[in-house]
C-alpha cells in the first residue's frame, strides 16, 4: 500500500472512528484554535446527525431544568444547571476562579 493510499483511506473514515478520535485528542490547544478559526463544518468531527442529536439533548435538559426551577418552592435548593453534551475537540469549560479575600483587598487598594 502506498502512503497516498493510506492517507486517502484515513481521510475518508467516518468522523467518529477510533483513528479520527485519536488524532483529534492529540491536538494541542493552538491547533484546536486554528481549526476552529477555519470553520469548515463539512469537515466536522461529528456527523451532522450527531451534532443535531447533541443539540437536541442539550435543549431538552435546559427545558427540564427550567421546568424544575419553575415548580420548586423558593426556599428549596435548586438543581445544578445542566452541562452541555461534551463535543469532540471541545475542551470542557474551565471552572470560574473565586476571588480570594487577599485579591479583593488588592483590587480595592488599586481603586483608591
């Protein structure tokens, strides 16, 4: 088998194949950002049907969350906001850092 033939075979594998998943997971943050800037949906990591299914699941979870919040007593503890379905190639959201007391004091001193 020639190298060209191998490249063609790999390029035409489905996006959810183990080979594409391994290649995608080995990308650095810079390479992911570069690919995101290109914006070529036809070369997406998931098929169109998988993207739509994930979007539908996210929307259903949000509707369920709003329904639970609307029908929960005001003093009861509300559920956590639903997390979106993880997409291939997308990094999980970073947790928000809490402002420490020392940092808050430093910022307060800067405004004086």
